[in-house]
C-alpha cells in the first residue's frame, strides 16, 4: 500500500516537475520551443537561457494572412518571485529589431460597418514590464517602409487597463514622442494620455516647426475622444479635436485658434519667401472644421494685416465632399474696401473644372511694389476646365475699373479661349498703368482673332527697366495660321540694353503648314557683351523647321539648326556653326544631333574647337534619368584676350565634367579644372617682363547624395600656397564645413588683375575654418598680410611696409594694421559684422602723410577718420589736419563736382550711358588747414589756412561751415600782377555760395599810391569795388589799377587808352590767341599797349622761333607806326632794330649789379 501511494505521488509530481524543467532550465526551454507544432504561425530560433530567468532568442516570427511580425535579438529577464503574488514581472525586454509588415486591404464588411464594436481585452495575469527597449521598430505595408521607431517605455497591464510610463520614442526622419498614459480596453473604451511631440531637424515640416516641442493631450472615451495640441512658435496655435474613433466615418469637430502675430514675426520665419511681404494677424484667427470622412465644412474668421490694409476682416466658408470643393464665401473688408469671392472646384474623375465669381468695391491695391499703386472695383465671372490635353477658360461680364499709378485702369468684356481654337469668341480689353492688352475672337468665317499688346514705358512695370514695346497678332482659320508683328525701342533691364528690335512671323499651327519668322536685334548689349546685330530666322514646314542665327560685331558668324519630327519625337541637327570670337574662331564637328522622344533624348558625341582648345563631349542621355561626360584640353594662352593688356598665360589647361541623375535620388556631378607647370607674364615697358610660375593650379567640385564638396589648390616651388576644402551636408538644414590655408602667397602677380591698383606686393598667410549654413555661414581664423606695398592708378603715393591682420570670429571679423604712407605712419582698425545686418567700420589714423596728386598737387596731412558702411549708407566721422601742401590746377578735375544720385546720363539719341546708383552719406568731418597751404594756378598763387566743417545727412546735400583764411599771394588780373591781401571766405551752408571778403592790389611807387580790387558779398552775388589808397575817383582808380598811372590832363582821349588796355587783357585770354600760340614756331603772341600820354600805341608782339622777337604798334593819338625786331645772340646779348619816323639799330648787353 505504501508503495502504491508513493507511485501515485510520483505520477502526480511528474507534470509539475516537467513544468519546472521547462520554466527554470535551459534544456527544458529549448525542448519546449522545439516541440511547438509546425501548424502554428510562429517560429522561434533559440539562443540560450530559460523562460523564468534570462532568455535570449535569435528570432521570433509570426505570420498571419494580413500581418507578418519578425523579432530579432530578443533578450528578456523574468523575476520569478513575482509569481507568488500572481504577477508576471519582466525586469527588461530588449528587442534589437522588430519588423511589422501589413498585407492586403480591409475587407468590405470591415470598411462599410457604421461603427466598430471592440471586444474586451483582459489580461488574467497582471504584467509588469519595467523597461521595454526597442532598438529598431520597422512598420511597412506590402514591403514599403512607412515608419521606423526606436526608444523605450515601461508597461503595466492589469485586467483591461494598459498603462505606459516614461515613454520615449524616436521616429527616424520625423521626431521624438514623450509622455505617459492609460488605455482601457473594455467597454467603455477610453484613453488618457499626456505628452509632447518634437519634430526632427530633417522632418518634412516647415522649418519653423522643426526641433520645437508641441504638447499633446488625449482624453475621454474613444467614441468621444478629445485631442488637444498646443504650439509655441512665432505662431501660437491651440488646437482641439473631438472625434468618435469607433465610428467607421470618424465624425469629428476640429477647432483651432492662432493668436495675433505681427507681419515682421511672420517674415522672420525661415520658410517665408524673402521677396514676398508677409501678412500680419492684428487679432486672433479662428478655424472650425466639422464633418466626417465623407463630407466636411469649414469656417475661418479673424483679421489680417496686408500692405495697405492694417486691419482687414476675413470671413471664409468652405464645404467639401468627395471630388468637390465649394467656396461658399470669401470676404475681405476694411471700411469701404471689400472683396468677395465664391465658386466651386470639381476634381472628381480626370482633370479639374471650376467656377468663380468675384466682386470688389474700392479695393486698394496692396503696396507690393512702388511701381504699382492704385485701386480697382467691379466684378467678373469665370469658368473653365483642364482635362489632359483639353482646356478651356471663359471670362464673362468683366467690368473692373480704377486707376494704377494715377492712370486709368479697366478690364471690360467677355472672352472664351480653349485648346481647340485658342481665342474662340468675345472681346476683352485690359488697360492699366499706361499699357493695354486687347483680345478679340473672330467675328465671321473670313475674319481672324486678334491680339494687341502695347507697353509705352516698360519702367512702369519693372523696376530699373525702360523702353517701349508693341506686339500685334492675328489668328486665322481656327488653329490655322498665327501672324505676329512687333517692335521695341530703347529696352534696358538688369545691365542689358537693346536699342531696337523687330519681329515678323507667320506660324502654321498644323503639321502641313509652313513656318516663317525673323527676329532682329540691333546693337544688343547682353551680359556686358556688345554686338552690332543679332538676327534669328525661322523657316520651313511645321514638321521640319530650320533655325538660323546670325551675329555681327565682337562675335561674328552664323549657326544653322535643322529640326525634324519623327514618329513621337524630334531630331535636332546642327548643320553648320562658324563664329569669330575674341578668343579666336569657334568651330564644332559637323552634324551634331539631338534625338528627343517621349521625354527622353540622346545628344551625340561631338567636340567644340577654339585655337589651342577643345571641348569634347561623350554621348549624353537626357530626360528624367540620364548621364554624360565632357573633357576639356588646351592651352592657357587661349584666355589671353580676356586678360588685361600686357598679361599673357602659358601652360596646359585640362578639365572634365561628368553628371548623372535619376528621379529617385539626388543628382551626381563631378567636375575638375586645372593647369600643371603654368606661367603668368606681365610685360613692362621697353620689353621688360615679370613672370610668376606655378607647378599645380587645380580645383574640383562634387555633388553626391545631396551634398556638395569643393577643393582648390595652388602649388608653387614645391609648397602649397593655397589649399581649400569645403563641403555642404545634405538636407534643408545643410551645414557648411571646410578650411582655407594660405602659406606665403605672393600678391604681386595678382596686381594686373585688379584694375584700380598700380602696385600690389606682399605675402598673405593664414588659416580659416568654415562652418554654419548657407543661410548663416561662419568663418573662424585669421589672415595676415606682411611686407605689403600698395598704390592706386594715377597716384604715386604708395603704402609701404604694410602689415595687417584680419581675424574672423563666426559672423564677424576684425581688421588691424599699420604701414607707411607718404613718409608718415598710418594705422587702421576695423570690424565687419553680418548680424543683425551686413555692416562694416574702419578707423584710420596717420601723421605727416605726404600725398601726391599728379601732376603738381601735393599735401601733407594727419588724418583721424572713422568710416562706416551698411547697405545704402556710408558714414564718415573724424578730422583731417592739413599741415602743408600745394594745390596746382589748370581746371577742375573730373569728379570734382559730384552727380546727384538720381542723375541719368544719356547720349544724343537719348540712350542711357550711365545711371547713378543712390548711396546715402552721413558725414561729420572737420578739416583743419594750417597756414602753409598754397593754391597755384595760371594766374594766381595764394596761401590759405582755416578751420572747416563738412556735414551731410542722409538724403540731404553736403554742407560746409567755417572760415577759409586767405593769407597772401599774387593774382594776375586786368593785365597786371596784383598782390593778394589777407581776407577770408566764410561758409555757412551750401559750399557753392560762401561769403567773400577778398582784396588784391598793386603798389605804384612813383606816386606813393596803392590801387586794388575788393570783393565782398556772396559768390553768387558778389560786389566788386575798385579802390586806391589814398582815395581817388572810380575812373582814376581803374586807370591806376590797369595802367599804373592816373588819367592825363587831356582825359577825353585817355579814355580810349584805358578801354584799349582793358580790351587787350581780355583778348589775350581768348581762344584765338591761345590757338595762335599753339602753332609750330610761334610763341608768346599777345596784344597790348605801350608808351605813355600822347605816344600811347596799340601793339601786337611775339616770338618767331626762340631768338627772334617782333613787335608792331599803331599810335592812338599820333599817326605813327612802330616796328621793332630783336635778335638774341646770346642770353644777355641782343641786337634791336626800331623803324618809325626815325630808324635806329642798337646792340644791348644786360648784366646784374650786386
């Protein structure tokens, strides 16, 4: 009996022992996995461990008809002690890779059910998963990846309640989700979740939403689920969604509120286009959307601030159901200004169709451009469709009127256009801003549809442009023939000019018709290239047209291109090309062809030739997917015509470019250009030259995987002088990385390439690191210029022994340096900043700097200046002390008087030569001139000094304040040499009209008298006074000033002598006498008077050659003529012959007596 009891006990314990073996031993766990029936949709690859403890699995796979799940690298740790309290505890569950693949579509019963009845999901054994770690969770549908996740969480499942704690999930390419909450999986199903969402930097969202946190709240039953989102960016948005998640049509109500925001804050958003003015929200904007998956309605209300409309009320009502969008109301209103839109968009089936009705009252055009301002009111109706190759557009009852830029603007009429007849019927006339466009349909079988475009002034439409153009057209026979005739005059835009152009064309719009046309451009200047004429001719049938291009001028030659339609494509063949260019004759291989069919093409291999240069292309495949390669080989000498004069290049030139692209990946491009063992020669005067050689000069650029890499290198004498490496990472938030290294780079070879410089020397060293992004680049490092020398064209004053350092720190830079300018020290310091806007400042300090201005002007100055620059404004502050100098002039130099910023220079035909670019100036400059400054001219030499202040505010003319002292000197006037007395020139505003107080006089010792002229008043209204000391009459004073003596007793005749003396002084300054003195062998010809009292004579005298002097005089009061000839035998010895009533011959010798 005892044995039977023991046997029964053993039999009862065997299942328990087997369970223990399975749960607590590795062998048991392995055997249990191996015993799983093959009919189960689960397969497990065991690695090690036991179920109740630490378990490792290589793979777990679940395969169902609509679902496939694969788990790899399973590791779990179970705490068996929790079983005593009827709980399954997992300390950790790590899943290296999880792949979920959804298959098939929901069944018809599932899709059509009105609501979903979810069965209760109850876990009889409580589960505590303290840490679930996901290395990678991949969710795909039919093999196409939809989402990839990684992260960790804590899971607690008891009964029907599933709780998640410390959730931290990251979706690759989307962002991160954090939070915690509960899900009740029994009636009534409900959820309670609080957390946040943070978009990744590469998320497919606007830039302003990336890397920003959005709070998320889910609360309530699934049949009445509430979802709340809150976003805090420049746009503060609160969103609330009420949703029945159990109903098949998902009925919902969505409410959103956007708080008030300024236009400047919206403009600062990185995704907002820079050239498009942003609206503002002066008050909150509300949105309400309700409906279900089948039909929705929306209403938007709030305020907008647009250019010209600071408080515009907005009301919008929309309706939507499958394939149709209804615009029930769109109303914009501010005061009397109102715009209303209503319409419908049908996109069911193929293509789209629409109807639209517009009405406006006193609508002011927004200030989007200073060239378009005004208002418009009225209405119109429009309808149309677009289906494949068929389209149609109609405008009915158009009646809009107003003004633009002070000129009438109207749109009136009806018009219907479509893909079959283009202009089918109606007449529409648009007049605006001085231009007009008229479209009219054919009125009968024998008439033609017409087009007329007239723009009398292009500058009213495009800033910086000018010119007139006109285009007339006729369309006859439905889509039979289109005739075009046009002309243009005085076109200019963005630096390009076209004095005149004409167009004549007749184009058949069917396969059987002929094409003829000529476009003639006279004197075009395109991209800095000026041509005499450019003509384009088209001729031939529509299926085989021929295009000919002819150029005359700097580039002269012809090009002929033949096109031919073949099946569903076209073939283009370059029949001939021959151009003479500044680089030499340009030729290509004959018969270059391009075949294009069904959005794909192939360009045949060919070469282009210049003297000493060839560019050869392999066959290129074109279209959505393609590739190709070109190779450049030649000599650098081909570039000589593009260099400044007296520069030549020697050495090879070699390069290559290859590219490939596909729709599903970024394009790939690789390019390189370089020269080995080259030389640059600068030819100097008298056959002398200076050369600079290099061993390697090369650069590369590569585009791959959406990123860009650039390199450049210059090697001289075995040492790399310049090394550049830069990359841009892929993506919208691309980063810049790179470095630039300079090692003893000689600057002298680059001087001929910098036009304003006549001399440049020194070495450049440094290292820079590139960072940031394209929108916000950053530089860190420093550059040093040592042993420098610099001078400008036309100015011999050179900056010598210069040393300078430029230090970059992210978005700013600092410069400092010193040198010797004009035998005096000069130092400078400055800064460059990119934020908040581009701006620069520079401080210059010098002492005793001697500046030379050829031919005869010089000044020694000590400057202390501060210069600043930002877009549109230059500032100048400081002081300049002029220690001494000489201002020698013949006439005012070019540029001495500045042009106004709005001046436009034109030639005799009215064509623009130069248009000044406005740049405001803010000047506060003190000019202190010491009493050692000479002003020298043809008739004057004076010494001046003083203290002046130059001031100019932005948008205002230059003003000058202070006194300029005239200290003394000499002046030639009235045919005499006068001594300049101390005086002053006082400035109190405009520089061109100072107050004057100036004196110049001559001393007449024989009569112990001084005669002179006194100028007072302003420069525009001067007062001139002739005086003597002691005082005499004005007539007597004028005689003393001009003749050096007073009026004689017989004053009646002496007036003639006085008038003659004044007249000859004027004649000697005339162009006639100046021209005579420029004749070969003749010099110093002048008219004058000689003698005294009754013997006064009018004379003309001058030199023939260098030794013979002749003078001929006619008496004023006596009929006596006098001829004097003087032959200089030596400098101090001459022979003089005088012929009058009595003749004489005399020999003279002059000598000095100390």
